[in-house]
C-alpha cells in the first residue's frame, strides 16, 4: 500500500464527525432538542406512550438515513480547510433535513394518536387556534422558578408571523386574561401530575 | 504458524499456567479429567488425575523447564509418590493401579532418561505400570492436534489473535476484541446446524487459544484481566451450546476448565489483597488517586463474587472473613464510575448481607440509586451506561474523550433491578424518598432475541426496551413484581448459579431484572 497514517486519520475523522453532528444540531431543532440514545446492540427498540392516561408499548426499529456523497479523485487532494467544511456543511444540511422530516412525521403520528394534533386546514393562525392548541397539550414548569418550559418549533416564516401576532395579541387584555387562566389551569394540572410521582400503598 | 505460537507459549509457561490447557488436551483425547489440583499445589505427587478411555486411571505431575540430573534428584521424592502411592479419589476404586506420567514443557537430559528407565524396574514392585515421560515436543504436537480445524483461518482473525497475544497484559482485558476473535472460532455464526462433536472441539480449541492469549496478563500477574478472559470464553461456550442445543457432555469439561481458571485467577487476586501492605495503592502516586476508588470498587465486586461462588457451591472458603473485613473497611471508598459498576456494588451488597451487614448493604445500593437518579434524572451528560467499562467511563467523564458525544441522561439500565433489590428488602422508606426522582428516569433493558445471544458480547438481534416508572407506584404492586419468578434468563445460566456472579461482572450489560432475581433466588436457596 501507499504510505499512510491510519491512527491520526481515525482521530481526525472522529473530530470531523463531531463537527458534523454539531452542525446538524444547529440546523435541525429535532436533532438539537430530541432525546438521544445510542443503542449498542440489537436492531429494535421499544418505548411507552401515554394515551388517555394509559400506557401503550410501541415496538419499532431503526430507520436508515442515506446521504449521497460524491468525491472526484481530482478534488480529494484539495479537500482540506474551507473546502472540507463546505462539503461537511452540505452533508449536514441533508442530514438535518431528513432528521427534521423524520421528527415531524413521528410527532404527527404521536399527536394524532393522542388527539392533541390540530389542523388549521390552511386557515390563518388565530387566537382561538392558539388557545385550542395550548389547551390540548400538557405544559411543563420549572420546579425552581415556576416558569413555563417548552419550545415552539415552526417554519422561520411562521415563527416570524407568530412573533408579530403575539405582539399584537399581548395588547388584547381579554385574550391575555384567557391565556393567564389557561396557564393557571395548566399549572394546576402539572402540579397534579407531579404530585403523583410517589410510592403509595 | 500455530506450532510456533504453541511452542513459544509453552516454553514461557510455568506448570501452573499450562495445567488447565493440558487438562483440555487430555479431555480432547478422550480422557476424563476427574481432578486438577485447584491451587496448583502438589498432592501425593499428582497434579492431574484422569480416567483413560480404557478405564485405567492416570496421574500426571507437571513440571516446567529442562530436567537435568540435579533437578531430577530434587523432585525424586514427589515422583516416588506419583508412582508408588495409589490414587485416592472417590471416582477411582481403592487399590486400582494407575499410569503415572511426568510432564515437562522442557526437555529431559539423557542421564535422567537412563535413571527413569532403571528406576522403573525398582518401582515395578509397587506399580507395574512404568513412569512415562511427556516432553515439550510431544506436548506441542498434542496441543496442535487438539485444536483440530478450529483455528483462526482468515488473515484478520489470525492477526487479531497475535495482537491479543502480544498485548502488554497490564491493563484491563480487551473483551470486545477478544469476543470478536472468539466468534471466529466458536461456531455461532452459521445458521446451519453444527454437530455436537464440533461444538465440543471448538470449545476445546477456544480454551487452548485463551491460554495463549492470557499469557501476557499472567506474566504481569494481572489476575482481573485473566479472570475476565476466562469468563468471556466460558460464555461463548454457553453461546454455542445454547444455539445448537448441544448436549452437556460435549462441552461441559471445557466450560468447567474455564470456570476453574477464572476461579484460580480470583483466588490469586484475593491472595495478593491478603498480602498487600500498601492500602491497595499501586504505581505512580501522582496518578493513582484518580483510579484508586475504581480499583477498590473492582476489588469489592470481584472478591465478593468469589465468596458468593463458594457459597453457591456450599463450599467453605478460607478467605471469607478477609472479604468481610475488606468490605466493611473499604466500601466507603467505592466509586460509581458508570452503570457497569452496578454489578460490582451489587455483589458487594449481597456478600455483606451474608455477614449480617444488612444496613450497610442497603446503604450501598441506596448510594448507587442516588447517583443514578441524580445524574441521569437531570440535565448534563449522565452516568455512562453499562457498555462503558471502568476505564472507558473514567476517560469519558474526565474529558479524555473529547470527540465522543454520547449522552446518558433520561434512562438507566441498572435502576429497575436496584429498585427491586430494595423492594425485596422492604426498604420502603428509602424508595419513597427516591421515587419522585426515579420517575424522571426511564427503566431501560436490552432483551436479546434468542437465549444464546445472552452470552455474546454484543447481540445482533434483540430489542432495547424503555419503560416509564409508574406515577404513582403502588408499593404492594412493586413488592409483588419484585418477588416474581425470574424470567428471560437463559436456562444454561439459571442452571449454573455459581457462574452467575462472575457473568454479571464481566457482562455488566446483562445485569437486569431477570438476572438479579435469579441470582438472589439461588443465594437464598443455598442460605
């Protein structure tokens, strides 16, 4: 074989993989926010879903993600520095897109099943729709600060629209009163859920 | 090539080191090994006793190196006993004449050969069967023959074999690489049926190959590594036997030899601890502090597992009280490096109970649960899962693996069996205290698709199951579940309770609800 340096290349490869991973997380909220678990053996996994207060076991397997990459021999000698990171970024875009699609699909399935999915049917985003969506899901609060926890995931354009809408809605005292009431109710529901984390007779 | 490997290994081995593989060779040749002196100590000049295929008992005395006249004179008394004293063993009828053998991994000088010939005439009046000699050349041939066709064939397997041999031997044993190598020897890959005889032959070859591979560890007296190697081999023998439903008679001798070798390694480790005067510190003082608690945890687990092994076999063990003192004095130094520490701490807890230290035992498990729920129930990286051995876990949590992004928060492999452990001890107060935090961690466990894959380092098929702890949890229901019969544990493991403590330590990713229920039940039945 031609002279080579496998040990150092392996180390470099690990560093590049980490870079790629961080880029994917930066581009896909699903990759950044989803709970991660590395499975060291086997090809299947199962987890529980809570539907109407009862648990259901979901048995499933892995989904393969494929990112096609093409290298020309003539390009390889110059694949360092910026050119290398550009190539990695292209891959990161592709992986992030697939991760988001998978996350979105799985969330849709789960929310449909739990009955918490709301389809606006192409209609504009309204206060009613917002309250309907918020009321359908469980809210989480920080134990120390009592602040509501959670993240909204939206398309950048939708997110911008939501932000400007919210600035308008904040001035609507009747709406804000309904939001405060909902928050109080959700806080009580959360406290009730938290109070069940105990060993009883 | 294998001849060279065997020759090199044999030349550097002492009689204790080649005793077990020699027993394997005899067994492969059709002799039934009925006794192998457990401590390598000479008893009536007989290190190994067998019954040959023609039902004649045979006694072997093993020596290392060249035997010249001076050496012969030094061992003459032992040889007299070997030849003249009849075998005293329940499997050999009283007074039955035996064939005596003197075995050496070196050569015997011509003068000694003449002496043996003339002395055989004198011994004839005590034992008409003459002393026979087995020297290094014959040993090499017989070892190579015993491998049959079960040798590494592919270049990569042979290269892996050589790399395992030349490994320095002072660090932890590379179980992953060794397992991968064993999978090229033990027939677990083919989907077609393998004949029982071939399962037996492959097991015999695996025993011999393990002997060659652990020579570096033996040279360094790295008993922990030697122990782990033999348990991995024993597990692969069970894997092949389980996969092909091979009757016990074909593989049990090889399995027993692996277990014996593992026990010997732990006995040596225990002896080293008994004689230790440095408070179990070792090497460069600047770096030992970082690893000292890990060493103490490993010692607590391995010594406890050895004591439990003897208990499960209803054997009295001379170092029982040493282990008790060690645990009482040193468990405060125990450190949870990751979830692979769980079996070590559990073995220590089970052993402490045997000495009536129930509060200390529950405290130890409580400490482990506290660590798991604190680290895995909050934000951060979490506690490395059981797939990380002590050194990998320490490297990871100390920032020595900057490119490894694996996270462990949100779930735990060891939590559910530990909760059940406490429930079985009616530690309701402790569990009540922990339950809120327990509910923030999912119970995780890997379920191999088929029984035989339990014994593989990594199962190919199976499911990783995640379960949410109940909110609320009924104490009565928890107690009920904890007292349930063990399920999902392979029968080959359940039927060998004394092997279970060892298996749990070496395969920490198999330490789950079924495993612990099964082990505790076996201990309870023998108490």
